[in-house]
C-alpha cells in the first residue's frame, strides 16, 4: 500500500468516525455555504490538536515565533496572530493549501514538531475551508453551556468502552454535537485510554477516575465510577449517626466497599481529643470516659472538649496557620495583636463570615486593630490577591497572573482586577485607603480595572468602596466558594483529606468525591451562621469519623471514600506538646513564659530548635496539606532516633518516669501508665508480656540506674513509634 492509499485509509476511518458521531451538524467540512466560525470552530480545533497547549504555541513565549493564547482563551489575539501577524503570511487567501497554517502542521514544511494532521482529513479540510471563505472572524457566535451527558458514569463492564459525547448550547438556543472537536483528557492516562477519532473511553482500572472535556472556554469534568467488587455490599445494619453517613454510604454502595466498624472508646477519645484540642487525653479523662455508661457519651465528650480553653488555643493556632500569621522584621507587636484578636473571635463564637468580613475591610493602626494585620501578610497587592483567594475562597487565582486559568473560569482580568482593588490599601503599620494607587495590566499596559473575580467591573466609587464591595461578595451566602472552602478545610482536618483535594484548589475540574454531601454541609454551615463549632460537631458525631482505621492492604479508595478512618501524622506543635505531656517536662520557648505550649506560640518566627527539628511550617508559607501534617524529613527521624529532643526530657530529674520509679511502682504499672498517657490505651497482652521480658531483667533488681535506663528506653520507644506520632 502506497503513502496516498494509507492517507486515504486514515482519512476514511476518521470520516466514518465523524459520521457515527453525527458531528457534521456543526463542523460541516463539505458544505460550501455554511461559514466556518473562528471562535467556535477554529479555536476548538487548535485545542483538540494541542496547538495552543502550554507545551506548544500556548506557552508564555510561544514556539517558533508563533504564540497563541493558552487553550484559546483570547480568540481575538489568536486571530491576529494567525491572520494578520507578519502581514498575513500564515494564510494564503489565493491558494488555501499553500497557507503556512496548513503546510507546517500538515507535514509539508518543517514544523519543529511532529506532523499533526493530513491535509485532506477533517481538520485540514476545516482550516482550508475557513481560509477559502476569507479567513474571517465575526465574533458573533457565543457558547453558553457545554453538556457532556452524565456528570458521573457507573461502569460495571470493563470490556466495553464508554462513548463520550459533548453538546454545545449557543447564545441563540442552538444545541450542537461538538464531540469530534472536544478535547477529552484523562487525569490518569494509565487508567483511561481515549480514542480521539471515535470519542470512546476504555477503562483500564477500577475505582474513581476523571476525564476533563474542553471545548472553547468551557471545561467540564466527567466522573467514572467502577465498582471495586463484583458483589453488592449490605449496609442495612451499618451505623448512621447523621446525614453525613447517608451520603457516605451511598457512594460506598456504588463502589461496593465495606466500611470498617466503629472504633473503640479509647481510640475514639484519643482521636477526638487531638482533633479538637491538639492534646492527648489525660489519665483522668480516660478513666471518666471509660466509666461513663451513657449512650451519648461520645457526643458529651465532644461538647466538653469544644467548651474547653484547649479547644480555643488549638483552633486559634489552626486558623493562624491558615491566615499565615507571623511577625514582621522589627515588629513583634502586630503579630501579638493579630493573634489576640483572632483568639477573641473564636472564644466569643463569632461566625466565620464575620471574621472574614473584618479581615477584608480592616483599616487602622495594626498595633491596635488586630484584623488590619491581614494586609501585612504579603509584600504587594498581587501576592495579597493570591493569598486572599487561597485562604478565604480555596481558589488558586495565581494561575491567572500570566494567562487565563487553563482549568478554571478565572481570567487575567480577574487576577489583576482584584489586585487593583487591593492596591488601594496601604501595607504599612497604618492600613489606610490609597484611592489613587494603580496596578498595571500586563496585556493592555494600562491601569487594571477594579474587578471582583468572575464579576464585571466594580459598580462603586473606586476611591474607597472597592474593599467593602469585595468583602460583601466574599461572605455573601450565595457565594459558591467562601462557605464551601471552609467546610472543605474543616472536613479535611478531621477526615484526613478534603471532599475536594487539595483544599485550596476549588474548581469545576477538581470535583468533590461526594458533591451532594459537600452541598448539604455547606448549606448547614450557612444556615447556622457560619458557626465553626456546629460544623465540627456534625463531623465528629458521624459514624464516618468514628470508624476504625484500615491496614497496610487497605485500598486507596477506602480512604478516599471514608470506608476507613485515615491515619494522619500529627502537626509539629501537637507532637511537641504530646512529648511534654507524656514525659511531664514542659519545653521552654525563647522569650515566652514557662508553661506556654507549642500551639500557643503563635509567632512561627520564634526561635525553637525543638519545633524546627520536628519540621514546623516555614513562616509565611502555605503549609496546608491533605492531612494537615508537617514533615521534618530525615532530620526529624534522626533526632527522634537519638537526638536531644527526647533524651533531655528522659534524663530530667523531675520527669514522670523518675517519679513513678521513686514511688516503687512495678514494671507492669509503669508500662500500663505510659501506654495510656502516650497511646491512650492499655497494652495488649502480648505487648505487656514482651515488655516484662525486656524490663524485668535480673540486674534491674540490684542496679537502680540500670532499671532507669531500661525504662527510659521503653518510654523512648513509645514516643517514637508511628502510633504515637499519628492520630490513629
């Protein structure tokens, strides 16, 4: 078979695919009368072929002197580049087939990359037809919606491919099949193979998989759920404590995942105490909880913990991390005032919406007005806009700085419009309005127009009303990001991962694992006046939160869909406080009064070798991770193995272990006590037997120092084990 025959064969197979999909209703390549629309036909074609991707001409600098907007986000600029740049040399109106825009990707001229299409296939024909018609751009066609059918597809038979489809609804009401020119991308290409010609997806792995459909400026996710087992699961007897469990069980039924049982009282108490207060339960708390015969004992302890000072301390610390509170060079006063203000809001049970409103509208001396320090978090208005949207809206607006966001709705106008609002605020000690301050838009070279993201320009007096209007939009009950972002963050804090993960990346193309659950939680949060305590109570009281953890063989999907409780590494400051509690030797932090706990050291710029060893978050950085933990890396592991962090406390003359030895307590009593203090449970029989065999050494009966050393090693082993360092 010669080359022409091969080309004809390829072309015929593609056309057959087109006919099967019925796409000729829009991209008519054989019609001489219908005009090719640049915005809604040429742009999707370039996206489908990958020409305007970040790896090709859609990069910031373009390729080979030819630059397109990323994924066609700016069709007017793309038209200029194709039809008019270099005096129109890229197109040939007299002979379309001699146009560079055809000959280079068609393989007739050096392209700098691989051949993209054959000149006589549907893509080449569409481009040629557009040029033959005069290479015009009307800009009149506008797409208002992209429909991909079911947002979530259940796949029971992996042997059968799934037919993908996409329909565009235009501003005039027309609904057109655009499957052929829609770009479908699998998040995991090893799990889903997509046939670009037929639009069929071959599922290769079980679980939850995602495909992103992109057409013009519209990006829509498609979720595929492939049951993990052939047999249905019976959840009729599974405990349901509130609506959270109903939503979780619905997804588990679809995936055919069996949830674990509820965890025991000891493990629950340790988990909920650490999550609500950042502290290990005391021996007195453990004893009281064990002796409580009430059917509502778990709800009661949740309420008790949330009414404690430790709760206020811990969640002031968590919110301070979210807001990146820290001292500035030469100024230790602002951070203190800021933290005290934040702690007072939590203590007074002020709603999250009111807290956020005060932050965004803050004005005054930052040494007196705590919330004013919000505007001293970053160095300039652009960084402040990125910080504000991440911390309050869970949105990564920074992706729209240099180009429109490739996976979300945000544009450069949104990014620089928000920066223009924030530029009217000074970032010195005195936070005041600067009505004449400007931000230059990198595309226009002119001052950016103040703009709330996703909205039109501000309809207020720009001399001082921008921030107030912004704050009203942020905390509005109908805002699709604000309440949802906080719900997602709180959920991640207690469940190990967000319903949307990562927690600062809310967008249509990163959908939640449980959309209806997130919607209901958000609704409840808003209806209860953005009450953080109410939200935490809901989560902690659910069976989903109170489940047992899995084992090493647990499927990733079991954690993702909350069939098991996730094992989470404890935050650095919580680990430091836990070591102090178990040993009975509090850490002294520089310039802070004795007895101050690590979670109360609100300034991360405070020198603290112990916290650095454990891997605390760098000051000013965003350290939110899926499980809310930090990582100290190798240094942390080495210090835990044989560093001064623990050894000094075990050698302290007044530590708990020495007191127990002086009180002539038996090995069994000491082992049981320290298991309770550190792990929140009694040792298992085999564990107790093991420690007796190691600690009741004949020499320890005559040599007290030898016994002290053996028991110190025992306590050290507890303080460095995985069970202690995690919220198991």
